[in-house]
């Protein structure tokens, strides 16, 4: 996934996976999204969901409650809704 935005063969592989998965009625989740370019490309390829450091770095389990009560959750949900 690292070179999806710069390497054509990586892009084509991801594109094929998304098309094949959608053909099977599956929801496609991309992991490891680190840049705006990767996010934009996955949106263009109609990937259903994404996760990675572009949205949030890993957090401790006990910190999830603070995140869920924080305005950051609303921001993340707005970003996801815009997709």
C-alpha cells in the first residue's frame, strides 16, 4: 500500500482487489493509509472504508473513551461521511 499513489502496478493491484471484492458483494477496508494522496486514490477507486495513521495513530484501549467523548470523534465521523 505504501506506493499506491506513486507506483502504477500497486495502484492496479488495489483497483483489481476493490473491483473483485465489490463483485462478490464484500465491503472493502484499506489498512495502512498514511497520506492524503493514498486516501484520495482509495476514494477514487471506491474503497468503502479506510484506516491508518492518516486518520489517527494507534491509541491505548483505555484512551478510547476520551476519544469517543472528544470533538475528534465528530471530526473523524465527518471525514468518513464525506467519503
